C-alpha cells in the first residue's frame, strides 16, 4: 500500500509572490490600464500628482486618483484643479466605456482629437484650459452627450450646424472663446443651460434661444434680437441692383462709414401730389357748405310765399279761420288736433 506524503505548506514569500503575479496579470488584462498610463506620461511626467497610477496596480481595484469603474471598466475620469498640462491625450479615446470626463481648470492646450470613439460619453467638462482650434466636430457623433462645457478656452471658428444632432444636450457652455459667425440656425430643443458670451458671434438670436437671459449673449460682436436689442432689418432694393433700402417696418436710416457715427433718421419726403389733393379737399368742403346754404334759403323762400298767399286769400274769413291756420303752421304734429274728453288725456 502506497503512502501519500503530505505536501509542505508554501512559504509566506511564495504566497506573496504568487498574489503579486496574479494581481499584475489582472492589471495587464484591464484594457483601460495602458491608456491611462499613457495619459499620465504626458499630463504628469514627473509623477507628482498621479502617484497612485502605476503599472503594478489596477485602476479599478486599487483606487486610482480620479478614476471610477463599473464592471472592471473605467466609466468616470475626474481630474480637476491638479495643474496637469500638455495636449489632450489621444489615448483617452480608447476608454470606450467612459461616461464622465472632466479635466477643467488645468493647463491643457492644443486641439481636441477625434472623440467619436467615446460613444458612451454623457458629461464632458473641459473649461478653464488653453485648448484651441475649431469646435470639435467629432462631438456630433457622441449622441448620448448631455452636458458640454468648453468655456474659457481659445477655440475659434464657427459653431457647426452638426451640433444640432446632439438632441439630448441639456448644457452648452461656450463662453469666453473666439467663436465667430452666426447662431441663427442653432436648434437644441432640450437645452436648459446655454452661454455664448464673450465671443465674436454675429446675426440674429434664434427664437429657440431667446428665452435665455441677456447675460448668455453679452460681449459679442453684433448679436441682436430678444433678449438683446431688436435687429435693424435691411432688405435689398429690387429697383436698384446692389442697392439697399430700410425695411418698411422701421424708419429709413442712413449709415456712414465712420465707426463712431450714429445712424441718422432722414426726414420723409412730401410729394407735390399730396399738397394738390389737400387743396382739392378744402375746395370741396367749401362748395358743400355753400350748396347747403343756398338750398336752405330756397326752401325757406318757397314756404314763405306759400303761406303768405294762403293768408291773403283767407284774410276775410274771420278770426276762427285765422286761428285754425296758425295751429296748422306751428303744430308739431302732422295730424289735426284730437277731441278732448277729460283733463290731461287724449283719446283717439
């Protein structure tokens, strides 16, 4: 009968080495580890801030600074006010499960790379840095985005119409940049927070954005319309190619080439036809009055002749007849006086 020898218990050192290798293998298996370490190498090259980030640990199980995970994937990266700098690391675009990214109030600079791979991103805060270049057009592909804050940077160019694809957007903050062009075609139906002040925008504010306070549009080049001042509408004159005339809804103005000059309102021209019509109207009124007077005199003369003739023909008839004529002339009723039967009453 064979005798089974008991195995020797492993030493503590062996156990520690085994656990370390197991943990290291798990860290290597996490697809988000290497992209984060590449980010650290550019944003914190001296390892003075992100000290907990190292290749021998796992970003999800070892509590890396600013990192949160779900199901062993990085879903939240919040690194604010840490004096990090450098360009926006392209390695972060490999964090396909990232939902929240906040790098605000640091020293990052340069253009924003293509972020269309971050399909799960919902909140993006990059304010108070030194980012430059055009508006990141790739953001229009991040359809789940709810909050976008690019304020206090050095972005320039126009705000693309592709932003309208972000139909879930609740916040759009672009203040204190160098954006130019128009926002009249901007339409984001669910927007709750909006600010484009401190840029070089021009044109009319769309009705969909007119409900935001005036401070959301201050310090731009020539923005107009509610909640700011009313736009001065200028339309083309079809009778003069290349010419322009003021809108009939507003007074005619003359604009000079001097930047300090104010538009002056010109006096309306009085046409000679208007004066001629006024003279004709006055003569017509005088003629009507004279005609009425003549008709009144003629009628009065006829009545006088009629009653005078009747009076002379019946002057010998006696007092009763004269009394009857007098009643007919001065009676207010066209009918003869009714018989009286009782005091104060008339009976017909």
